[in-house]
C-alpha cells in the first residue's frame, strides 16, 4: 500500500498552471498537530461557482485541510501549516491578511448544527453582521431574509423569527447555520460533513441547497458519504493518510479513477 | 471479508456464464440443423426462451444491485456491461431460433451446396467462443481480433448476396430458390450474431479500460 501511495504521490504536486482560472488554489500545504504531520504537500485548485468534495477514510486529513482554507486550523493549540492558500489569487496566510476578513470571505458550516443557543432565529443570522459593526436595522432585516431565503428556510420560519434557533429541527438548524454563514456573503463556503447528523430528508434538502448555492458561491464539502459526493460535487479529491491521492472531475473519479487506491476506496475494498 | 456487493456480482457473473453456454448451444444446434437436416426448432425455441428469461433476470438483478449498493468505477462498469452482454446472448438465442424457423418453413434441402454457410458458421462459432473466453478472462484485447473476423463474415455475406443477384442467375429453379433463400437468410443471421460477439468483447474492453472499443 505504501509503495502505491509513493508512486501516486510523485504525480501529484505538479506546478499549477493558470491559477487565475481558480477561486481557490491550495499550494504545497503541509499541516501539523504538534509533531504529527496531518497534511503532506497538498496541491489542489477549485474553480469558481463549483462544488468540490473531499473524501477519504477517517483521519485522512479532510477536515484538517478544509480548516486550513479559512485559517481555522491555526486556532487549534499546537497546530501549524506551511504553504499557500490563495483565494482569488490572494494568499490568506499573507501577513497583511486579517483572519477575521478571511473568515468572512470563506464561511464555514460544521458537522453538527450549532446555532447560538440563547439567540432567536433572527439573531442567529444577524449575529455575524452585528459583530462586524453593522447597525442599520433595515439592512440587517434585509440580509437576514436574504440569508434565510438563500438557505431555503425563509418560508418555514418567516412567521416565527423570534423563536429560539434551538427550537428548530436538526435539518432546519443546519440550514439556519448556512443562513448565518450566507449573511456575511462569503465567496467560498466550507461544509464539514454538513449532513452527517441529519435524517435522509433533511440531508436531501441540504444537498438540493448546495446545488442552488453554487450559482453564487464556491463550495468545498467534506463528506463520508460517497454517494453524496457523487450527487452534488463537480470535482472530487480523494485523500489518504494526509496525502491527496487523486483529484479530478467527479464523473471521472467515480466512473474511472486513475489511481488504484482511489478505486479501492470508493469501491469499499478498504476504508 | 467479502463485500456484500461481491456476492451479488458473483451471482451476475454466474447468470451470464449460464447464458453464454445456452447461447452457444442454441447457435450450434441451429447450425447442426442446417447441416444435417434434423429439425430442432422446438428445442432451440426452448433455449431462446430460457435466454430471454435469463436476460430479464440479469436486468432485474443488476438494477437491484445498483439500487442497493450504488456501485462505482469498475463494479459499475461490470454491472452496466452485464446488462448489454445479457442482451447480446439473448440475441444469439433469437437468431438461432430464426435459423431453425427458416429451415422448418423451407423444409428439407439435402441437395443444396452448404459450403458457404458452413464456412461462415465455423468462423462465427469461433467468434462466440472467443467472446465468451474474453468475458471469462476479462481480456480487453480480444475485440481487435473479433472485429477482423467480423470483417471477413461481412465480406462473405456480401459476396453471397452479389452471387445470388448476379445477372447470369436470372432464372432460378424452385430448388435453387430454396437453397439460396435459406442460405442467404442464415448468412444474414450469422452476420448479426457476429456483430453481437463483437459487442460482447466491446463490453469486456469497457469493463477493463473504461473506454469504448476503438472500433466503436
């Protein structure tokens, strides 16, 4: 297995051409937790207004990688990264970049819905705006409605915006979190296993939402559900032991992967 | 530990191999009927019906495998190809029955020159064997050889058609008409069987490489 990885590794990490065509460019990313290396020389480009899925077995580095894309990785004690992450050609790790602005441009939705427990539905969506100093109530109301509409939740909650966010169902809570992220009008939305805690109906709503959102936002999703990756993504990256084994159009990855390791994983032969 | 999907794939493989044997037997029986004059329509009809039922079984079961396991990559290509291969084998059965039906309709033709049909039959039987072997061994390279054989089968069929339509043969006797019509129809069915043998090896090529056969 290791020999296979070495062989495949040599083909990955080639120089990236025409990076201006891509919304997100990941260049030579290496990541560590203390002394343990979790990411090994990752290179990957994501086109604007597309969905990229990261798949791979538990512990392969998918979540670590996605957390590098809005500088959340560095918030973990002992964690560090090397390399570049370019959004629209700007390195988000450049000294001149404000991490708060990075997080505004690159929003994130987590595995478990995490609405602010003491806040209403309205305030959950408005929270980011208020934290960014926006006080215009009319503007905030408009943005909240837009966010909730964007997350396909408006029709379900428009008459109960003052109810606690926690009173919603799990699926609604996750869409509320998406609305909260959308309220800051991110250019890129990171989703870390956004449906793993949801039932199939709620999951399919999120999947439908992803298809709609990609008309405006570039989406990068981590998922353990390969069928979900196959359904909603335009490109898929397979990771294993911190390495990017294969990245390509989803159609090709699931019909005819180039790497034997990818084929074995998606076919359920290991993982 | 075997994947649950593997159990299903084994079952599909077995069904396809059962079809391969039946398909080969049905074509052999039809050609034997032509060569020896033994009327085997009922038996060949039975083969053909079994093949049709097996084709439906493959279609149902492969659809179930897709619904249950959502296979990808080579597994998916194998399942998709098995549907096409099952159809190919069912056509072998149908053409074998068509041959038997022609023979029964035309009646005994012991005095006809059967050499052309026998020659083509030998090539087509070899093609069936090759296509089944390519499936067993998942040999992607057989398709090239089969397409060359298919070219020779096509050429034989066309040359016989030209011979039958030649101006020098403007007036045929009744017995000659029966010889020509039976031979021409059987050559046509053999030509179609030859095409399906090629399609089966195309499927094998697709399973192994994920590319269509170069000829296609």
